[in-house]
């Protein structure tokens, strides 16, 4: 045995003589086997920590001083496991080395199968107390696109499993299929995936992973204290929570916000239209890899894609949504027109115009019965190019408000006719009490006719779907004086405010319903300024702002039990199977840029301008400040640089939340719902202007009489 050991040592010594190892200092307790671009190597360099770096496990173990630590990283993850000779492990034991190894091939004493499992919804869960009070058992760790080797071991420190919860596994892990991620085996710490790619793989929350790595490095180094003063990420907020903002911060945010459309290559171009159509399919699962950097941007004439899903690949890239929805076309046109006007880039106007023309003239979104004056579907706009016969009221409202704003910034009335027709088409399919419900179909309209919906008795106190079309009606009334628009809308708002808040139906949370409701309430004060209407507006704004944090973020809140469309998952098994909120319990410090803060930004600005309320204006400016700070900054992922993710945890100042909302989790982006409303409202704020006054010179009244005649003839009005 001794002869064999001496022979092995001699061979290893000869190998060492042929290799030069990099050293940051003469004395160090850390020896790394890794590439120089490894996240851990970069982290240690940033913290000024001395280390020896080797290219193979053999070199690292043979040349590590006795009693020190060796970290053998998974350089070829996930394609190839980390191989280490069993004789080297004996050498490590003899030298009393503390070894960290990740994503290993079979090693003695541990039954490691050939299988590798690629996971998606699973998250890391701390199941040990070794990390201290700052990272207790049941704490959740995000580890993107985790490829894990399934093993059975006793007493792991971290496991991987599908669990519900915001930052802790609220239902525990009993009954959950779990896979050990990190465990100790004698003189080794073993990770069954690559934990060291925390920056490349965008593991969150950063503060939690910092604690994990401080523990690993403390154990491997054998020191009593090991502090990482610095951490880094390849995707981070533009500014810190308390960092002074430069004078041009908002202008920079607007510029980066609109440039993101182009950096992400979201505009469909003829040269890759076939690829987009392949991934879009029938629109049921329009998912695919990122658009290639070499693919050119289109000019808007073929539309713009929806954005990125919340699925982050192991290399930090994000999955794309290859879907062209009508509402995003109108909102992006608005953002381009606003930014083009503000930044003096008239080239953006052409793309904005192409997007509007795509909606009305160059797609199926307004073709067929929707373009037939004798059809009950006339004037309506399809939900998406894959679903041209589905009419969501809110989606129609958002695209129309976007186009109204785009026209104002570009000083044109080019689409007034189509805008008026679309608003009135929605109006004549609204019921007696002013409610319409989430959507109607072309088939039902052709079967029953528009008057069936006009005469329908329906009450739906659900601002997410109803409120912004009410805003459209009030806006059109303000420009034309067509009284039925005001009468029916005021009736619906009165019923909705009578039911506030306990009888309100909420979608993913109650705050998004408040954020939506403020816009029609503000414009109702514009067109009918009464004490009652001001009372309604103040009530909803006050309740919304109860949850505004000092940093400006508006915190999410769940509504009354039994009234939510998509509440928190009721079991671990239910996590990630449908739509759900970003939080699990009220009080969790999460801001939602897809459903709440984006809409509140525009709505609060309108409320502030109509009431001249200083508290409202301070609130909207604080919210704007927050949005500037959390805009994505990345030199590694240019298709994310300048975007806003859906979720932000303002407590730890990081992109983090429950990621179970199918397709729309914490790291999702959206060209229209998120990006466009934020960018365009930033422009309004910089100009101390409201949307209402921006669009005050609209000439839409010129086409109103003809539109009403087409829609109603000499019948019901």
C-alpha cells in the first residue's frame, strides 16, 4: 500500500513540475481548480483573497499545502461531470485537506448515478442550521435551470424541490420529491450541481447565496472567520436604494428603456419571420430560445414580440415569448412616440406608425367581420394574431390609450377613425349597468348580435378588466360630449365603488385593482367634478398609498379570501401550475411591475394633475424614482439591459419573489405592459404633464358622428 502511494505521489510530482500554477500570494488556505472566468474566481479576486489556481484536480490536490482547502469546480457544467481519481481523494485525506467538489462523477463512498435531472420549477431549500440565523431552515434559494445529479445522503444542508412560498417553504418539504444539493462527507463538501455559477446562472437572492458561499469558504479554508465584503452580479439594479441619482438619471432611463426594444431584437424582421412563426405556433405555448444577436430588428411592420418569460437558463439567458399581441403593438407605439419626441429621435415615429398600421391594416387583428360595417364585430380588435376572434376589453383599452398617446406625441390624427370605431365597438357590447366582462368572442357576436350584449344585465366589479375601458369612454366623452359614454360609465363606477373593497374581484392581488381604478376615477373628476367623485378618487388613492414604501415602491397586497382569480398556491404540488401572485402573505416587500406599479405610475400622475394634490404628486415622483433605480443594468446580457423585470424585493434590493406564475414569474419582461407604460410615463413626469392634457387637442370629434351612426344607426343610443 505504501509503495503504491509513493508511486502515485511521484507521478503527481512529475506532473506538477510541468505546470505553472497561478498564485496571488505566498501563503493561502485556498486552492482552486477552475477556469479564470469562473464566478468564484472572480469573486475571490474582487475581495482580494489570496489563492492558488490550477487547471486540473490532480494539480490542485498534490500542490495544496497540508491542512488547507481545495475547491474543485464544475468547469464543463452541465455537459460533463467533474471527474476525480479515487487515489487523489486518498491523498487529500492523508494531507488533511478540506475539499469542496461540485457536480461530481462517481467517487468512493457515495452512490452517484449516471443520471442528470434538469429541473425548472424546483428551488433550493435550506434544511440545516449551519448557515446561522441569517439563512434559517426552510429558506428558499433560486437556482436557475438546475441540472442536478440525484443521490441519497443523510443530513444534506440544501435540497432542491418544488415548494411554494415567497422566501421560505411555507408547507415544508414533507411529501416533496427532493434532491440533495449540498452535503458533507468526511473531509469533503459535495454539491450535486454547480453552485459556483451564482453570477452566470443569476442565482437569487444574492444576499442568501453570499451567506452560502461564506459558509463554504469558511469551512474549506479552515478559518474561524471568512467575510466576503463584495458580491457581484451580471444583472443588477441601475442604482442602489440610497445612492444619489445623477441629474440625468430619468433621461438615461428613458433612453435605455426604449433602446431595450432594439437590444432585445423584439421587432420581427422578414429574414427571421419563419422562425418566429415556428415558435409562436397556435399561441398556446409561444416559447423559444433568445432571438439570435445576428438577427436584425424589423421596422414594426411585422409587429413586436411580447417579451421574455421568467425561465432563466443555466447560462443566464432568458427564454423568449414569440407572440404578437395587439395590445403590445399600441403601447410600444406610444413609448416610441414619447421617447422619440423627448429625445428628438424622429426615426422612432416611423416604427410607431408601422406598429399602428400593422394593427389596423396589415394583419388579421382588424380584418374580416371586424372590418365589415354591417357586422356586430365591426371595430373590435383581436387579442393576438393567433386569436383574432377573441376580444379582451382591457387589452383593447390599453392599445387604444397607447395609440391615442402616440398620435398626440407625433401630432397626427391618422388613426382617429379606427380608434373611435374601436372604442364605440366596445361600448355597444357593454351591458346595461356599464360592465362588459373580461372578453367576448367573434363567434358569439355573429350568433347573437351586438344588441344582445348591450341589453345584458351584468355586474362585474373587477377593475383589472373593466376600468381602463371606462377610462377610454370618459376620454372620448371629454373630446366629443357624447353623453351616453358618461352616463353608462358613471353608473358602472358607482356600483364598483359601492362594492369597494370587500366585494371587488381581484386577479393576482388587490393593489393592481386599485392601480387600475384610479385612472377612470381621475378622468371622471375631469369631466364631472363633484364632491362624490373626488371622494371616490381620494379613497382609492389613499388606500393604494398606504402600501407605498419609503423607497417609492408600491407593495403587493392580497384581497379578500374567495374573491381572487389567482391566489397563492394551496400546496407545494400546486406551485407553478397556473397564474399566481408574487407573494404568499401580505406584508412581504415585493413590488409588481407587470400588474401594479406600471399602471399606478400613469394613474397617479393623472390623479395628481387633476386634483393638484401635493401628496399625490410626491407619491408619483417617489414611484418614478424607484423605477429609475431598479431598471436592469447589464453588460453581460444586452437583451436585458434597460428592461424592468416584473418583480422586485425592495427589502433586500434585489430581483426576487415567488416565481410560480406560469410564464410570468419574477424575472419576466413585457414590451407593452411593463416597458411601454413606464417609459412613456417617465416622459410625462419629466414634462410635468398629464396624459389628459397631452391629448387635449385631439380631433377625434371630427369622426364621431359618423362612427355613432355606423354603430347604432337610428336605433339604441
